[in-house]
């Protein structure tokens, strides 16, 4: 499988580069998705608090 002109370090370097190009985008997208979930949780808490305040003010009238 190894041709005569290719050195072993060159092959290893190519494999490492290919793996990095596959794995790095997966890591970045995972972190972005996790961050987005945290932001959505915060907005849900804010929305719930706003609804609670609205319900209290509606009951007064």
C-alpha cells in the first residue's frame, strides 16, 4: 500500500490532518449547540417570570 516515494512521517502527518479536519468541526458545533441550549434556558426563565408577573397583575383587576 505504501508507495516507494512516500515516507512514513508524511503518511502519519496526512492522517493526523485528515482526522483534525473531521474532529474539529464536530467539537465546535457541539460547543455552540451546548451554549445555545443554555441561552434558551435563560430566556425560558425570563419568559416564565414575565408570565407570573402578568398573571399576578391580571388577578388584581
